[in-house]
């Protein structure tokens, strides 16, 4: 029996902390594909803007930043829980882009049309090479509508906030659950109501609700779809 090849371009979309990265990374490992977390690029632009004290409300300036920034996403160089290295202008800023200040401002930056255009063009070029699991909000709808398999991973805000909270504690950090929940809700609101590329499932996406599935079950289910 000749089995069919697994899908070459896999898109995983969904709201913040729904488990997209965990799923995407495991899929990529299992299939020997590139794992590409596109949220990191929006985070990187936000981080640069904050560091340079660029006014986050200045859309043309932020757009120029997105067009010119040297953002490299590389395979992980350290075994500290990172899925990839985020290198900005030669500096390893993998954990900095996950900081609270970036969390609080990334939705504003990622709502700008020019920023989205600059970053999604780069993402599309990488995705079209194939053998890739690309994770984000608009991969199945805008970046790679031709993806062979589209997963939309959803979960209740409460559950997603709990995961973020556990993640921060596991890294030895401090966190306030209610504050995280509030931020998750706020980010959902901005991500899904923005004019350009709002968060929503592609018409041909398979919607998975991870509230009642653990990471292992989600992974097994999607591997089954790949076969
Ligand atoms: O997945 P994440 O939390 O790292 O994403 C950070 C932000 O980037 C999130 O608020 C939405 C935005 N984003 C986006 O607009 N489009 C993508 N493809 C990926 C992320």
C-alpha cells in the first residue's frame, strides 16, 4: 500500500495561547519540517519600536521599521525551552520578545496594514518552499491560502490564560492570573476586530477545540489528519 505524502504546507492559526506553538513544533519535529512561528516577527518589530522609543501610534514609522528590521528566526541554539532563536540586528532576543511590554503592545503594531504586508510577504516566501508548519493568526486565510492542511486551534480564554500563567511560573517568573486573563481577552478583541487580516478560521480550516484535549491528544489528532 503506497501511503500518500503528508501535506507539505501546514497552517496552524488560532487565538493567543491556544497551544499553536506546542502543536506546531511537535508536528514539525515529527515530519522533519521547518517550524515557523510568525507571531515572533510581530513581537520583534514591537520590541525594536519600544527599544528605539518610536511612537507606537506613528503608523508610517512603525511600518518603516517592519520593512527594514533585520529579524532572523533560526533553529534553537540553546536548550532552555525556546522553539527557535529570535535574532534582531545580530542580538539574541528570544526571551525579550516574550516580555510583558511586548505582550501589551504587539496587538497595536500587528494591526497596521503596512506592517502586515512587510511581514506576511516574508512569511509567504518561506512558506512556499514547503515542508513547513507555519503558526499564526492569518496563515490559512492570507499568508498561505494554498496550504495543504489548515488547523484552527481554539480554546476558552480562561483555559488559555491558565496555560500562559503555568508557563510563566514554570520559567520561574511571577504572574497574576487575573491580569493575564484580562490581557488575553484584550488581545483577542484587538486581533479579531482589526480591519486587516482579522483572526478567523479559513473556510477550509479544521477547527479543533483544545479545551477538552491535552497537547498530546491534539498532536495525535492532527498527525492522523496528516496521514
Ligand atoms: O502568537 P503570539 O502571541 O506570539 O502573537 C503575537 C501577536 O502577533 C498577536 O497579538 C497577534 C499578532 N500576530 C498576527 O497578527 N498575525 C500572525 N500571523 C501572528 C501573530
